[in-house]
């Protein structure tokens, strides 16, 4: 028995960005339905390979199919995953991967497909680009923090060295040319005697 809250099947299932070893499948979900993931059944038409992809806690409406065989026929079906189970499978969609030599777009390809391919590529790259940008920013932050830390250590060492260098001259600023240990001991001994008295 179907639960009344199970989502309806995905619609407008399409395959784009066809290459020799990969393709992108995308779909739409009717508005107003709570969908928390998707499941894709991918099957080679000759029956040699079948794969089941399941993702939950995602609002993605596209998935890249990797590791496909070159110049092979495939069938895919998509299901929506809701809070109370999965929808019925979508209509079967057939596609054929390209040959390795067909990587570059040929003049015979449809212009509409190229436009659609570009749009899907942009949408697909967003997550990957964000991850790369965040990783680069974190690395830069770590480098800057390390640099600041090293700079503070160097600055502290320099200021300590400067204090040590200036300390002797500030203690004995009265005589123009201190004659070494004798003068220092003479100055310090009266102060000790005064404190004892």
C-alpha cells in the first residue's frame, strides 16, 4: 500500500553532458512535495552492469554518472525519497555514451544540446567550486596566521635584544665614558649603604 505522503515520481528526467565515460542525469520534482533525496537505477542495456545510487539529505536535482563504458547503451530511472519512503520510479530514459574519439563537439550536434550542456555544467560545478574556494581560503588563513605568529616571535626577539642593548647605556647615562666595572660598583655601593642605614 502506498503511503499518502510518499512523493510523486520525478519528471523531466534528462541526460546531458554525454561523454565517453560519464553523463549527467537531471530531473524535476513537482512543487510542494517534501523530498529529502533521490535514488537512481543505472543499468547497461546488455545487462552486464547495474548500479544503484542513493543520496539522502540533499536537494540536488542532478547527478553525475561516472565510470561508464565507452560507446554503450544505458537505461536510467530516478526515484524521489520522501519522509515516508520512495516514489515510484520515473519513466525509463535511454542514452548512449560517446566514443573516445567523439570528445570534441561535432558540427552535427544540436545547438540546443550545447546550450543545455553549458547550463548543467555551471550548476554542477557550484558545489565543487565552493569546496575548492573554501579549501584555498582556509589554507591562506593558515599561512597568514603562521606568518603573523612568526612575525610576532621575531618582533619580540628584536625588542628584547634592543632592551638589552639600551639598558646598559640608560643606567650609566651620567658619565660620558664609563670606565667599566669600577664605575658601576662605585655607583651601586652607596645605594646599598643607604638602604642599610
